[in-house]
C-alpha cells in the first residue's frame, strides 16, 4: 500500500494535494536510476549539455505562473514573492547553462612534460532542501550539479514538495534524459538519511537547520562523502547614528519579515547606535504596522502565514514576557498559521530571542555604543550567514563589513543573494558556497594529468 503525504495550504490549513510518500527502497531505486544515467549524461558534449539546460530554462519560463501559484499556495508566500523566486530559479538555470562550455583547467609548469588539471563530475549527487524557498534553493543546487555533468537525487522538504515534483516532469519534457533528475518525497530521518549513507552517492548538498547539518556531516563521514552545508543564521542589521536612519528603518522590516521571517538571511538582530534608537523606532513602527499580512494569492499581500502550526508555536515561544513587545502588526482572523510581525525592545542580551534563530517574524532591537561595540555584539553568535551595515561613512561601512564574521554583507542595503555572486556561511552557518562563478567547483573533483614529453 502506498503511503500518502497530505500537503497542506498554510493560509487555509486545507489539504492542497496528496502525493505518494516514499521510503528507503524508493531512494535506493532513485540512486540506481541516477547512477545508470550518469555515464551518458557526463558524456554529453558541453554544447549539447548547455543546449539541454537552456531548454529547461524555456520549460520553466513556460510554467512560471503555474510554479509561482503552486509555491505561493504550498509555502504560504505572497504571490509577488513567489513569482520573483521562480524567476530566480529560472535565472539560476540560465546562468549555469553556460557553465559546461566555460574553460576551467590549468596548466602547470613541471619538469619532463606537461601537467594540467581537469575538473571531473562527482557522479550521483544527493540534494536535501528545506521548505522556505523550495524550488529556488533546489535550483541553486541542481543547476551547477547538472551543468558539471552529475546526475541528481533531490529530496525536498516534506511540507513543500510540489514545485520540485513539477520541475522533474518539466525537465523530462525539456529533453533531459531519464534518470538525470530524480525527486524523492519522504521523511528526512529515513529518506534523507539514506541518501547521506548511500555508498553510490558521492556528495550531499544540504540546506536546512544547523542541527540536521551536524547529523549530515557526521553521517557522510563514514563514506568520505563531499558535503556542502547551508545552515541557519542570526544575522545583524547594524545601523549607525550617521546613517540615513529613516531609510534604514523603512528597509528593516523587509530584512526580517520577508517570507514571514522564515529566511536564513533574516536580519533578526537589529543593532542600533544608542543615540539613534528613538528615531529608528519611530520610523520602524510605521513601517511594521503598514505590512499587509494576508492571503498569499492577493497581489497586494506582503506577508503570508508561517509554514505550519508547529512553526507558529515555535515562533510564539520566543515572545515569552521576559522581553517587551514594542511593536506588533496585525494578522487576519480565521484559519491559517498566522503570526504578526513583532519587534521586541527592550530585551535582555541573553534572551533566547537574541541568541537563537527564530525563523519567524520576530526581531529584537539591541543598542550599541560605537564601532567596536557593534562589531563585538554582531559577532557574538555561533552563526555567520549575512548582515547589513548602514552608515554614510563609506570607510567605516567597509571596515565593519570586513570585521563581521559572516559570508554575505550589504552596506546601506539588505540584499543578500544574487545568482552571480557566491552565497554561504561562516561559522555554524555552514561551509561551501552556492551560486556565483565558482559554484560548479563544489560539484567536481580536480584531476591532475601529467603528459611525459621527454620519453622514458
Ligand atoms: P530541516 O533541517 O529540518 O530540514 C531540511 C531538510 O533536511 C528537509 O528536507 C528534511 O526532510 C531533511 N532532513 C531532516 N532530518 C534529516 C536527517 N536526519 N538526515 C537527512 N535529511 C534530513 O530544516 P527546515 O526546517 O526544512 O528549514 C529551516 C532551516 O533551514 C532553518 O534553520 C534555516 O536557517 C535553514 N536554511 C538555511 C539556508 C541557507 O542557505 N543557509 C536557507 C534556507 C533555510
């Protein structure tokens, strides 16, 4: 009997679709299909592989609205954001479609002949992804992996498997050979774990929580699998008194409440220079109250519900009375996993809301006194994924950005992610980089070949 997974719509709590939930045997079968497809895919001439990936781009463009609607309904994200995310997934494939044809070896002077390097694909790559940006994050991994000549088995989060499943059928329609892209929908503990342990999987590329990342790194060690980890965050939005404080305050809600705060890059610690706190809060209050929380399918909506009841309860546990609620937005009545945009201030520095990743629409205000203090507080975390610095002093902005222990910094902006620039974490936010010009490196091995020109 097939096990059935009920996929919900978080804005209504209603059933959206039922999909078969697979087990370990199906994971093994998917790995076997990927293994069988690998020699053929790796042998496809670079220009032909590029052409096929461009056909995937065209297929996704044709299904853009369909994918965006599916993502908006399944992940509860505003339709405008969902359209943007699918656009980014498409751009990711477009960017990496050129990779098979880019040169990437080196020649190295040696005695007795010539030495040069080539980059070889790894084989079958296991991709394990979260529910917050379901298709976009899957494409950050699939596009460079496929461009480099690997075949993939993708295990999306159980809460949001629909766009990954639709992608798999689009890829086939676009002409990717059978077995090159495989999607398995099942629990992390069994199916994810099996991918991590499977002897025929050469690498795991994972995005998710730091706790699961630890278990994946440990599990992968037994077979010396390559691993890249994109994990949690607790990023700082550092606002100096010499900044355009109003602009920083108006931009701050987007930096922490986008995707209802379920964003690894969320700047959930807003560090404000003490003399600017009152001015900052006065502008922030209006901006937070203006956030339109509601039906994800309404084009005017800016924030949707959380992904699940469990996530809502987890987020609610951070607002525990030990910190004052300074600003609280509003949410719709009725069903849906809603949680209002919330700003805590004042809040003790050892409060969970300051220390731990919340992954929901809750921000804390932390005052600081001068540059050194800002750097010390911002770096006082196990995480290091993103962050922002707001100041009119360009040199100070660069000094602070260099001093922050984090993989992605913005000055006078809160943007973190571009298809063309590397993305990834310092410290316990993970290791390895996705996107940007070197992302295919993470899906290849360097091979050195020596050609004897002198005879024996
Ligand atoms: P999660 O770690 O619970 O799950 C992520 C994926 O791992 C899911 O597909 C899940 O089924 C699978 N999984 C769970 N247990 C497993 C195991 N033992 N072995 C193998 N696979 C397993 O994370 P989530 O709740 O889906 O996503 C939220 C987390 O993801 C947050 O901590 C967030 O910060 C992080 N995240 C990080 C980034 C980034 O790029 N750094 C991006 C998005 C989300």
